[in-house]
């Protein structure tokens, strides 16, 4: 049952969201195969249970926390979804502040030294899914706050992206001429 007469999030959206998080072969691929099978049979609760069983209890992976949040959202467990999404957001922010030292280490060793901090898209979607959770919980006053946070976050990233592009143009010797 969904409050406010809102439709439940489509299962295909979850399947698409999971595709960005997993590309490695092995245990995670098998886990995601099981989750996709459960989702296709519209058993979101079983998919969530399978995923929770397959990831570490206190995971420190942004993508796993996002997936947990999305599965919990789809299963109607909005508080669990918010908890996972909040943890993903906090972890992504922590990883962003630590990324400079890891960048240096990865130059000397391997890209595997860098922990996945999520993309701009991942972070923006955290705000979106939190807003959706609040709406589905019937908390219409909290949803617009998440929308404003997402808007502000995207504005800041757009400005930073433009600054980076300008700096790169200058470095390459073409100041727009």
C-alpha cells in the first residue's frame, strides 16, 4: 500500500539502477543474478533478503548501500531504505574528501587502491530516492527539502565542471580563440 495515492516505483527502475553498480565477475555477479531473478518474479522482499545476505553486514561500499536502499524502497521498507541511502551519502562524502591521497597512491600502484565514491549521478539520485521515500511514507514536507538539496548539489557540480573545463582549455593553450 502506497500513501498519497502514488504509484509504487517500477521494478524495471531497480534493475536498471543495479546495472551501474556491478560489472565484476564472481560472487557479486552471482548475487546480482539471484536478485534480478527475484525482481523479475516481483518478489522484492526475497530480492532484498538475498542481497542483504550476500553483502557484508557493515558494508563500506557506496554501490552496495545504494542497492540496499533501492531494494528496500521497492519492498516498501522506507525506513530501511532511508537508512541505507543516508549511509551511502555519508560514505560518498567521506570518500570524496579522502580522494586526493588515494589518487596519488593509485598512480603508483593500481586503480583498485581507490574506493568507489560514487558518481555525480549516484549522489544526485540519493536525494531523489530519499525524496521518494519521504513521499511514500506520507511525509510530504521532507520531500521538497531533498529536491532542493539535489538541485543545489547539481548546481555546484555544474559550476565546478565549467571551471574545470575552462582550466583544461587554458592548460591546453587555447583560451577560447
